[in-house]
């Protein structure tokens, strides 16, 4: 009877001796880790490997935006799962106003737009006399759905209307190859999601800007995505390879014995099979 009693106590309680101050910024952070983040899955980033003459219009735009330097040039088998979960749990704010930095094992990892752009080597490009990139200016305009359809869809295809008769989504099979490839990259490296069967209006707008060469502040997008993931109770943990790389650059000590892999590489074979 005494042994059974001890067993029930260990299951029903959470001893504070398990709270590791090196890994968690507060007791609340550790509690959130144990209750929520520990059981959440990651959504791995992808690497792009395309050579000369292979989907040149995609490859050229990737390089024009400097996405090829770090954002899509990540090391496979480098994701430290424990580190990624610690990053997100320490980024969380109970006041729904998370800071743009997370303390990971004693090191401050900044994810504000400027810090991310510096790390990714993706400077913000502004036209002469402008204070906002073309992407941000476009966001302020009414959505031209016909313009998006013309840029992203194969002939005679476009948005599927919702129950209210408004544009709701574009089916993946109705996208051009170029739009599909940008979509695949966006699902893992730009705005992570496991919903990949079609494009919502918001994602279609994002892909339109990429296809049409509208310059953007990628640091703003990724920073916003990371904080949204941290505040969510259900989102899969995106950007794990990027977060691992950010932590490594800040001198965070790694003690994991196993590392997770990236999602399938975007190369010519992948594009021919899936796009």
C-alpha cells in the first residue's frame, strides 16, 4: 500500500526539483513546457538545391532576395529538438505580448526583424524615395483577385468561392509549377503550416508577391511567425533548423546526442515529382 501511494503522488504532482533554471526562464515557462510544448511536433525547414538551368526563374529570384545564403542553405541533420522547444517556451508571454528575444541556456537569441535580416543576410530593399518595401505597400492595397489568378494559376483556373460567394482558396493542382515551388518553400521556411492542399487568400497574396518580384522585409515576416507559434497552444514548431542555427551563432551549448533532419530538399527531382 505504501508503494502504491508513492506512485500516485509522483503522477499527480510536479516536483519543483525538475525545474532547470539553466533551460527555463521561469517556473511558468517550465510548467508550459511540461504541459504543452514538450508534446508538440516540429515542422522542419527545407533546403534548396538547384543548379544552373534548373527552374531558372525560381532560382534567380531566390538569389536576388538572398534567400540562398542562409534561409534555404541549412545543414541537414542539425535540428536540436530540445533546444527548439526551450526557445519557444522561453519566448512565450502570458500577456500575449512576447518579446523579440528568447534566453536559451544563458544566451540571448534575438528575433527582431533587424537581427534576423542581419543573420540571414537579407537586407531590406527600398526603391528610391520610398520608406517601405514594395511588399508592405502592396499589403495596404485592396486585393485584386484576377491579378493574383493571372500570376499564379494555369489557364482557366482560379480561386474557389466560399459559401458567401467570395474568393476562398486556390487548389494546389490549379497552380503553375513556379507558384507551387514557392508555395512549398513558404510552408516550411517563410510561414510554416501543415495545411498544404491549397492556398488561402493570405498565402496566395504572399506567393503573388514572391512570383512578381515585390521586395519584402523577410525579417518582419519570420519574426511575426515565430512569436505567433510561441503564443499558440497547437501550432507545430516551425523554423527548427533556423532556430538551431541562431542558437549556435550565439554560442549556446548543445548537449543533445541526436538531431532531427530537414524536410525533403527542394531539388529538380522533387519538383518533377510534386509540382
